C-alpha cells in the first residue's frame, strides 16, 4: 500500500456526498486530512459539505453531477485528477428509492432507481478503474445494504439494484484477481441508518416510513467505509441485523419470506404521511439536510459487531492465545495428577 493511501495526501471521491451516509463519510475522511471530491445533484448540500471539509482543515471540490449520466461521471473524474491529483479512493454511495408495492410503481420509476442505484455505481467504478488500473493501485468502495443479501417488501427496485451491485462487484473482483491487479474493490453492507432519506424518498404508502429493526447512526456506516478503503475485505457487514439477514437467508429462506412479508411491511410504516414532505426522486431537494435523519433518539452510535469485524485478526490471536494457555494448563494439571 502506498503512502498516498495512508497519508494526508489521499484523494477521495464520494458520490451522494451532500447528505446522509455520504455526508458522514465526507466528514470522516476530512478528519483524516484527505483531499475530497464531492459529487451529488444538489448544490446546497454540496456547498455545506465542502465548507465542513475546509473547517476540518481539508481540501474539497464540489461537483454537481448525476451518477446515472456516465459521461458526466467520466468528465468529473478527469476534472478531479486535474484539480486534486490521482484518485486513491472512490466511494460509490449515491442512491434513490421509492416506498411502494411494485404494482404501484411505473416502469419509468423502476428504471430510474436502477439507473441511479445500480448503474451509478457501475459508471463510477468504470471511471475509477480507467485511472487506477494504469497506476496499479487504488480502492473502490461500493456502499451496499443488508437488502443486497435479503430483499424486503415495498422497495423492490432498490433491492434489485443492491443485489445487482453485489453481483457486479463480485465479477469485477474476480477480473482484477485474474489480471493480478492491486486495485481493490469491496462492498459495505449497511443496516437501517438514521439518514434524511426517510424524509425525502418517494413514498406511495400514505404513511411515514422508517428503517426496520435496529437503527444505526451514519457515523457507524462512515467508519466501515473508511475501513473498507484501507483494507482488502470483500464485504464488510455492518450491524447484527445485517449479519442476521445474511445467515437467515442461507439457513431458512422460506421461513424468512413469511416473517419479512409482515415485519418488513408493517415495521417500515408509521403514522400518516405529511402531504407537504419533499421528494428528491427526479430532482434534488435544495436544502442542507446534513448527515442525520429524525431518528436520533432511537439510533445507536456504535456497533460491537463492526468492531469485531474490523479487529478479527486481533480476536483470532487472542483466541489462539487463550487456547494455547488452556492447553498448557490442562497439560500441567494432567502431569500433576499422574
């Protein structure tokens, strides 16, 4: 790993950087002294994110672009390298979704979610690989979800997109391995996160929507993304709900279908929806939402599971040491009783 990947000269690109997980990730990299290129559709949130980077002592450029536009993302990558230098880390984070049963959606809405949430990551990866493969270094982090491993109702297009991201990254990873490239690709699978998306995501249910299960603060997600950018991990699972989704789908998928059919539907809905709520589906909401949503009181700011994932080598050494100590103690006890 080069010094640029560890030091303050790291150049990081973050899509969907204006709010939510992208905003928290921007702050996390800024605290590490990175030079950050922020990409999103909304100017107001981008400007606020850029100010936060500057206040943290970092360097930022803000680029208004839609990740569903491959030419715009390619142009952004060229602009970033001219302004900041070679890209070390590319974080694919931008997304849109919609709360609705599939029969309530239009084909255009479904297509748009796929174009942003799946193809946006594909186009970002293509732009990054075009440059990273030449230098034989770099890391591309794909922000994914527990829903890439186990789908739920009311978000069929989003789930399809995240499943697609998972399949895409697995293929790219094997292609890089085949060519002995040192460019790394990974996914970070998130649980429910307290972001503003629940206040602006298109919603046809007639109810307020919320994350299902334990909710985590976006800083937990940002910690996992930074970790993935610095370590060669295929998929970083965040939070026990994500682990439970992965394990449950492998062990009892049929039973899980019936459980999620009710829990995933009813658990996502609250009281009556505010008819004046904003909707960022086709165009950004020009307001600075920051990183957090409205679930601060119900959210946790730490994940012991993520800590264990990040420190698995240390835990393995401790376990091995305990096993060795136990073996020595048992041997000594046996000798003393002979």
